[in-house]
């Protein structure tokens, strides 16, 4: 749990503002009768990675990384070495001033899934299909056509009928666009992402890496997760992109604040099919075309691209009409899924059912659309097994953070807020209380997480 801990109670006597000690046009500070020049430290709290500098006559807090302390920082919050669910949703270890992903996610962060050709599982766990070959907002800031943040994916035709994942844009803010899949979705190409159009290869050193745009640190971390990649953004969204699947986690604070094909993470399945124009459609197994097309995002739907799922429905109805054939395909898929384990753990019964049914649907598409379907079906069954292992990993690595161990961050029951700190001035100067709120000087609060 994030704690506002006493950093230090510093009595800085700032003698007579404006100070009489001036160096190169800047004011120095008076710390208990000792003159401290502009830019020099007044106090260093090494084990908390905090330093108070004298800047133009005023004490200013500064965060720093120190090899001795090993503190880590994210979104202007300091974390001591150890494990924490960073920004609420993703478990990390603060190790030697670096963030090292553990792989676990917090169960209170809603998850949307997009997989295979594609099948969807909304934030509120409604399973549906849609087979457009365009670019859509999976989730974004409200209903805007120019959202400040969001995740947008282009689907492209694969085989004869279905569409598959092609490229994804993770927009963290108007100044940061992350492109995934533009150089390929199979490892190792998936590790080559575009940062505002420039190639960046995610290092394979088991650490999360902060992105930098024009020499400015962004509160965005990227890392490799097996043959996939993960991105932790600054607005409560976390993305896992694999070759044939996408997972999106939404922090509980995003309830009623994001919308798209993934719906809104508000525990209300009935409004999952809410269009950009705020029209609510009935929830069913195939997403209504009007709902889905309302979430088209530039470049939208190029000429010749398919919209809707009419052809897929036609093919599936044909498969369902042949019970014997459908059961044969289902048996192949069930065998493929049940033979997969991750860390010696199989898929749960609900997950097995979801993957089996989705696989059967996919084999039906291939069998009824390809001239020589058998090799393609065998190839797809191998893909299903790879994806099943990824699904088991996500399923088994979901847990609740442990407040007693200090793992919880911005999630669960918040701690009781402390009294606001303040600065008390008298004729002798100012006593600066840095117990809780250094923001009285810097404009940005420094928080210490335990």
C-alpha cells in the first residue's frame, strides 16, 4: 500500500527573503546560519532518494536514483526496494533503482481480451465476435474522436473469411504514440516498436524501460514478456501484445472513463455495446456493425476492406448445420487446448471452454474458406496451442496485492490521508515542514511508498 511516510522534518531558516547572499544573480539560502549557495544541497535523505536543493533562495525537493539506496520512481512517487503492484495493476520488483517485471496482474484491474480471428472478451467479461478489416478503438478516453489516450488496433484479412490482428497504436498522451506490429508481430520483430515513428528495440534484459521523448522522461514503461511485449502507461491502461492476442488492463479509476469495442469497465454487461454516439445496442454473440463502425479510428477502413461479420455468420451457420462435422472440429480443438500446460498447470475449465469454442469457430472459417484447408487447419491448431499457453500464464498470474507486505499501490482501500504540511514563517525566517507535502515549493508532490 502506498504510504505517506515522514521523509524528514527539516527546519530551514531562510534568513530574510529576499536573501542578501547572491551569486551570479541567484539567491542563496540560510540554513541555521550557514549560507548554502544556489544549486547546492541543503539536506539529503539518502535512503529515501530525496534531496532538498537551494534554488534561488528556496528549498526545492529533487528525486534522485542512488545505487546505495536502490529506490525506484514512477509518476513522481518513490518506492523502496521490494515488490509492489506499480500503478495498481502490474507487479514489479524495485531492484537496484530499476523496475523488474514479475508478470502478475491485480485482479481488480479489469481485463479486455482480443484473440484469434478476432474474438473479444469485454472488460465486463462478455464474449463476442466481430470481423471487420479496419482500425478500431479498443479502448479510449470517453467518446471523443480526438482522445488524449487510448489503444487502437487495425485488423487485416487472414485466410478467406476472418480478420486477424495486424498493427496497434498505444497512445499515452498527445505527444507519445507507440506503434506495435509495424515491423512484424512475431518475435523478435515484435520487440521493435515505433516511438512517434522512430524505431526502438525493447532490450531483452528482464527490466522495464522508461520511454524518453525529446529528452523528456515519460511515465511509460515497456518490457518483453516472453514472446510478447507489455506497456504500462500513465493513464491507468496496461497492454500486452502478442502475435495473435491482445490483453488490456484498466485501473479501477477508469470506471466510466473509457469506452470502445472493449466496452466500459463498469460491471454492467448490458451497456457493453455502447456506440461513440452513446447509443446502446443489445448484447449478443456478434457485435452489431453500427456499434463497431462507430469506433472506427483513422486511417479507418481503406477501400476494399470488409466491414461487419455477415460472411462469418453465414459460414458458422453452415457449420452448425452439420453437427457431426462441428463436433469433429470441436474435438480437435479440445485436444489441442487440453494438451497445453504452463508451469505444469493446465487451463481452467472455463478457459478451456472459451478457447475450445473459439478454436472450433476458427477451424470452421478455414475449412469453409480455403481451397486446401487441412494444412492450414493443422497450422492453426499449433497457433492455438501457443496462444493457450499465453492464456494460462495470464490466468494463473492474476492475484490480489498484499497490503501487509506493502504491495498495494493506488488500489484497494486507500490509507487515511494525513494532514497537509505547510510552511510557517516568522521574523527569523521560514520553517519548512516536508513531512508530507513538498509540493508547497515544487508544484509536484513527492510521495514515499513503503
